[in-house]
C-alpha cells in the first residue's frame, strides 16, 4: 500500500500529500546523491497534526516522496501557477532549481505514466472514496490539505513567505462562510503573519476536489516550516516552536469540524 488512511467520525478529511520520504530502491540510482535526503519534504506534519485523529477527522498520508511523484499536481502535468516556476508531476528539480536527476536519467513519458498508475492513482482513488463516504454520512465533506515549506525559496517565490498561507482557489473551492471563519481565526492572532489566496492558492487537490456547489469544500494551509522546526538540515522538529503554533492549528481544525454549510 502506497498510503495509509485513518477513517474518522467527523465531516473532515485531512490530506498530507508531501510528507512521504520513500524513494523505491529501483529508482534511486537515477537521482543525484543529495536527492536521496528528500530535502523538499513537508517535514514532521503528521507529528504536528497528530491531534486530528482524536478530534474525529479522517487522515490520508502517502509513503512515497514527492520526488517520485507529486500527488498535488494534475495527472496531465498542467502547470499550477502559469508564469511562475513550477514543479512537475514527476519533479525534475529541487526547490532551489537544481536538477534532481543525473544527466539523461529523468523519467520519460512511459516512466511517468507508470508512477502515476502505481502511486498517484491509488492515493486519489482513496481520497475520492473517503470524501464520498463522509458526504454520504453528513451531507457534505470538507478537505483540509496540509502543507509546509521553507520560508525562503527564491526559485519559487520572491522574498519571505507569510507564516500561514490559506488557499481556497480564490474562493472557488469552498463556501465563503468557511473561508471567513478560517480567515477570522488567522486574523485574530498576532504571533504569525498570514495571507489568504496569496502565492499559494491551493494545488490540484484543493482545486479539483473543492466543489462547494456539490457539497465538497476544500482548503489548503501552506505553513512555513520556521513555525515548528529548523529549516536547515537535518530538519529537526522544534518542540518549543511546535507547542506555540499547535493551539492555532487545533483551533483551525476544530473550526472546520464545527462548521456547517
């Protein structure tokens, strides 16, 4: 199984598409050596969000690294942010812009198709099935797509990101009332900088599954890793920082769980 799924008791599914760290042994030789350290992982999110299980949310988590395949990209590899630097369905560059693969070893179309069927398709089939189950029970379903990233990555964006970046595909992926409640929680605190629909508006998962008119609501939270860990190798979890941001994350999740369309 290329993912794990915890089935909760509430109307919320939390997805963490970039926490996987596994690169299959048979693929490793094609990568440059440093790629095997999978530095662009959304580190420690499953640990930080461990509370969502006891809160009643479902949780889906992949095992494979985003360097194998990016579960938050469209299957046809259409760029998510036209005009900006983008990573592909099967990424070929680090977030620094440097190549992930040895010269001439990047996956061809056939290899990409194989990875899509082995890893991308099962994750999305499980995600779809769980959202449908939740909607069948509650009459609606909410998807919370959890991400984290280094706060400064010049190849991807200029300057320093706000700490908390909420994305709703410019308001298209969820009901306005849910956006307003979450935005209100972010604006009510002054410890962390925040923005709604800034550089990160939500990737494929948020945009594809967020269909409020059909009862499916999706939001993405891209959090800077400085909020809970060290952003440099070996990417250590910081208990003090994590303890400070945790109450806000808990409030956001409980706000989603308590919300009704």
